């Protein structure tokens, strides 16, 4: 048996990867060949652009059939589309069907279609910028939701990993700082919680010239009033059924 037998054909064109990403986002509808040719080869005449599209599609089809399924990539005489059901096929699908499973995209600082910004003209670049922003916002929202759920169930270590990634993504976000403060306090590390407050205080002073919000200051005060007893005995009484909000994590300490 040959070393490559049974494996999908590789995608040999960079525009093949770009086209697959585009169709994955704009899935479950057909796109005319003419519109795709114009989007990906804007500097070519229509005949040349359509010829290039046909070559890319031929290669992409050989890759997609064994990887995605026989009927997922639909290639018709005048139109092309990626038609799929509810099962996730790509990482970005996890944002919709299983948000907490998509968080590696944030922790690993993945960028959607990284390195393909220059693959076509301004039309494609504009589309890519918009999609990256939308996916980034959805990813952050998913991370915040999952982190808050972990906090509510006092899974401090798992919550800390997500909160750390959120803090790296947006170091000026006080809600992220409050999450980290609560994680440290919940883990019995009151000093680390205070240090987290000092970091956000310093960042806000240096970058924005403002003080931490009242919610953040109140959270610090409540943490400082805690005794030094282990988390198992001290926190169980004041985080029994916390409802964590993006701007109100201090409710956990009531």
C-alpha cells in the first residue's frame, strides 16, 4: 500500500484554503461561480478568473469528499456551496453548538484564516475583517459564560485558565480582573487576589487615567474582610448559588 493511499488529497492552493474558509462561514447557500471568481481573482478578466476557480474547486473537491463527506461541498455548473447539517465540521462551528469546547481558540490565540489576508482583493479583506471581529466577539462571550459557570460551581483551577486568557485578550477589562480576584480568593489566596486588584488598578491608571470601578473596589474590600480559614469552610457559606454577571461578580461575596 502506498504511503498516501487512503488519505485525502492535500489542498495545494492557498486560495483553496481561503475558499474553504469562506464557504464554511457562508454555508448552507449556493454562491454563483461568477461572484466567487470576482471575489478571489478581482484583477483577472472573467474567463481567466473562472478558469482559476475551476482548478481550485477540483482540488478542493478531492480534499473535501473524504474529510467532510460526499455531499457537503456542492459543485454545480454555475454555483458552489458548502451544505451541511448541525454537526460541527470546523473549529468555528463549536462556537454555536458547544461554546466551551471552542475555548482553545482563545487560549491558543488563534486567528481565523491567519496569513490569508493578502490572498485576494479588498472585497475579500473587508469580509475577512468583519468575520474575524464577529468570531472574536462570539469567542470572548463564550469564554466569559463558561468561566462564570465554572466560578459558580467553584471549579477554581479550570476557571483560572479561561480568566487568564480573557485577561490577556483584554487587559483593561475590569470584569476579567474581578473574575481573577474571585478565583484567587476562592482558592484561599487572598494575597494573590489583592495583587490582581493592584494590577488592574495600575493598568487603568497608566493607560486610561481612571480609577477601578466601584464594583471592583467593593470586591477588594470584601476579599480583605475574609478570614484566613481554608476555602472549604470559608467560601462554602457565601458562594452557595452565585449568579455571575459580566459586570457584577462581586455578588458572589454577598
